[in-house]
C-alpha cells in the first residue's frame, strides 16, 4: 500500500522524494527573486532535479507541502503531486 500525505499523523516525522523544475544559472545554482519587465528574457535555464526532503508542514486544503532538502537544507514548498515515496523517519543522535 502506498502512503499518502493524508496518512501522516501530527507529531510524527516523515520524509519524501521530490521532483522540482526551476531556473538555474550557468553554474547550476537556483535563481531566485527575479523581477522581469514584460517581454524581458529570463536569465538561466530550466533544470529538473530530484531530492529527499523532511516534511515540515502539509496543507490538506491546498494539497501542498513544505519540506527541507536533506542535502542543501533549502526550504521548498511543493504540490503533493511533486512528491513520492513518503516514508516515516527515525531521528538518531550523532556521536
């Protein structure tokens, strides 16, 4: 059985895989806060990336989720459809 966001109980820790398409510069860094005039060409190019994120907030009404990427620590807000493989996580202390 596949886990959905509706299966998550408050207070539990969960993670998921995600797919995101975003604008990146020539070094592969995400481009943010771009303010363009009408008709102005956007900088960069579209790139699709995948990752794993720890779920922070899920919005049942809007079907959106806020998560933190485990590698970049970037906070992302995505549609539920961009996420797969929803799994519970267990926190472990580093020694």
